[in-house]
C-alpha cells in the first residue's frame, strides 16, 4: 500500500516524469489499460502546463483509500474549474483537447483554482479494473472519428 | 533523459511513391514537431503513401497524434494516406479513445501494412 505523496517539477523531460508516474502507480496497484490511461492523462496535463500554463509547474501523486490522485499544478492560474469539456472539442490544437482526453481516460477530473495557480486533479481507483455488477460506474468511452 | 524518437527508413518491396519508415522511442510534446519536419522532408514533394512501423514506439501523446494528423492531411491532398503498423496496447488505447484510429489505415504488422498499400495503389 502506497500512501506517501511524491512530487516532481514539470520540465520538458516528460519521459522521466512518465516513468516516475508509472513506477508509483504500479506500486499503488494499477495495472494494464488503467495504468496506461493514468500515465497518458497525466502526461497530457503536464503538456498543458508546458504549453499553456506558463511552462513550469509541479506534479504530485498520492494514493489514499484505494484511489490514486495526480495533482498537476501550474504557476499561472488561468484555468478555471469546469474547464473539462464533456464532448471532444472540434479543434485539436487547443488546451481543451487534452482536458477532454483526461476526462475520458480517468475516473474523474477536477480543477482547483486559486490566484496564481490552477491544479488539475486526476483520480483513478485502483480496484476499478472490473466493471461493477450494476455498471453504474462505467464511464462512457469510444468517441467517434467525425 | 529527454524523450527521443528516431525515424529510420525501412526497405520494402514498394513503389517509389511509398515511404516506409520505422519510429523508435517515445513521440511526445518535446519532439513531435521535429519529427513532423523529418517525415515531411523524407516524403519530399512526390510521395503520397506513408507506412509507419510503430512496433518500437513505446508512447505517443496528443501532440504526436496531432502531427500524424498533419501528415495525414498533407497526403490526403495528394490522394494518399497514412498506414500505421504494430501499435502496442498503449498506443492503441490513445488512438481508440480519441477516435482517431478511424482516421488511419491500421495493420497488425509491417508486412500487412505494405500489402494494404500495394493493394490500394495498384490498378486492377
């Protein structure tokens, strides 16, 4: 059981950041496609910081109560809560595409905004690999190419 | 170590209008734009079919997908296409989730991809 929090600066060395996230998430118990999904989503959040969030920030990862949380904070604070699009944005060159993708890949995504800092929070349940009997927690996937 | 992606030309029994290259490494925000320039330079002004062997590509993010879409658009303007081969589960995941897998011809391996391009390009 991993519950200590780890934190790294976001730089253009995304490969090292992905390895750190993957190593932590594996120790926390994530495997298979859900492990891949979290790494992809966290990478997208880091790209947004580099591209739109002032070019610097921090990524913190923790595990509490069977949920892995990845906090990706910039030093600008321009990204407001509720910025995660429910549908795939038409333009693929903007920040919205990455945010939409995070919402598709993770169990939930929230955004906290305080002056000078926006934090994207990604959540992934460790035991979420098997769909529950009721199917209520299964997220809608499979966007279609227009 | 910063992510690196290496593009290597692959010799294949194909016509001159087809470019076959293999990508090795991780295609991400830090190197996608340079790869786009490399691919477009290798395509030159005439080639209109691109086969990408991705079996050694461990990772591709939305920036990488964006440049693959840019190359796809360029080749569509030449009445050609991009064919992807050898996607690992993680690449398949991001291409499927984004819905973008439907924008490319996809083959399990390089040989199948080359067969697809040859079949598509050869008048019958």
